[in-house]
C-alpha cells in the first residue's frame, strides 16, 4: 500500500463522506499542517491536511499557475463513481486490475 504524500498537484477530497463529491487539487503548501486547495469551480481555500482525504492521482501543476489553468487540470468525477459504496468501488477496481492483468499476459 503506497503512502500518499502532501504535494502540489495531489488530488484530494474532503474527509467527510457527505462532501466526497467535491474534488480538490493542492495548489500550495503553507506549512506541515495547512495547504491551499482549489476546486473545479476555481474557489481556493486554506484547509488543514487532516480534513482532507488524499488520493493516488497527481496532476501536473505549478504554484504560479492561474485559477483557470488549474481548473482545466482537475478531472471531472463521474456521477456513478460518486454514488458507489465501498464494496461497489472495490469490485470495480478489482475488475479493472484483472482486465489489465489478462491484457498484459496476452501481450497487449
């Protein structure tokens, strides 16, 4: 299991499950406990790292990029991914891993 580190460009969601449909990207690091995040609408805010759930994905951004440029880099979440529970998400990820493994074994 890989450890997700706080870094500029790391995708994150709020820790609260009711707000997990909001996708943030870390645009700047203030100190070891606070970061500046931006959502897809371009709103930037200062939040605690403890209030974020860090994701595996990292997008290529720089600290001096404009709000519009960063907004274009944030991927749009699919509605079905937002409404999945943990077991459905596990099944989808397992199915994807198996499909990739089969394709690799066949030389694709």
